C-alpha cells in the first residue's frame, strides 16, 4: 500500500469529528487546512450556481482552480456531486 492509500485508510477509519479535527491539527499546517477549506468552499459555491468569475473575485483565487472544480461538478457521477447532494439534503439522481 502506498502512502496516499494509507492516509485515505486512516481517514476512513476515523470515526468522530473530534478525532478528525485532532488528526488535521497534528498532520496539516494552518495553511494546508486553509487550502482544504477554501477548496471545499469553492466547490459549494460552484454547486450552488455562483459564477466562476464571482467566486474568483470573492475568494481571491485563480480561475484555473475554479475551472478544475467546475469540470468535476459537470460529471454527475463524481464523488463531489454526491457529497454536495447529501450536504444539501437532495435526493441522489
């Protein structure tokens, strides 16, 4: 098993919010946690229909990062789409 597979396994075995928060605190820098949160926010805003230019302006990030997220969300079978549907309590298609 490679390092990425191992850390994914660790994440899937982490069973509580408190454990995951502690793991993030111990594993990631403040900047890395900020980047994760920023990526999550841009995906939510794209999912909610906000324009790429508006997101770029509001969050101060490049259109390139946003375009990548947009391409992911165009795939209705993407894991991110499924997660955001659940997050918004929408029935899966």
